[in-house]
């Protein structure tokens, strides 16, 4: 069961999407891109730490290191 606050948040977003004439797409794209940027920045910082590259390789089960030269 969804809690009341989460349900209200979904209702607000749905209303915004219906009433924004497509403007929501820009806000949504910016949000998603920011999430990817933060994630990538974290992994770049982690790769610089002692044992960081090995942690990334294990975390994602990376087998083809040639595809990700920053990890070599």
C-alpha cells in the first residue's frame, strides 16, 4: 500500500504533466540527466581511490575492461 504523501506527490506530478503542454519533458530530462551526471561523477571519484577501480569492476561484474579504458 502506498503512503499518503507518496500518493499526493504522484497526483501532483500527473496534474503537472496534464496541464503543462509538454513543458514537463524538459524538467524531466534535466532531472534524469542530473542523476546520470552525479552517478558518473561518483564513479570517477571512486576510480581515483585506492582499490576504487577494482570495486567498480566487482560491483558491476565487468568482464570486458577494454570497453572501459578508464578502469585499466
